[in-house]
């Protein structure tokens, strides 16, 4: 996951279930950010294959505007 904070892609989670929730705090109220995600398949705790394409999601801060 890359939340455009200058750290590049960082580890988010290893999960075998659909509908994973990202616990990263949302941006400040009244602001937005673009978060980028990519994934790779794991087999016996080893990465297999190539990284997926990057998926970008725009997220907004919750609160009074």
C-alpha cells in the first residue's frame, strides 16, 4: 500500500479472505488523498508470480467541513 506519504509501497497485510479492511487512518477532515494498492499471490508463505497492476483509490477525511 502506498498512501503517498513519501514512504512508497509498504506492507499492509497477508490475507486469504475477501473484503479486507485497510486500518490506515483517513486524511484530515476536508482533505483527500490517493492511496495505491498492489498484490501478489503467496503459496507456502512464499511470493509467487508477478505483482498485480496498481489500483488507485481516492479517500477523503471524515468530519465537519
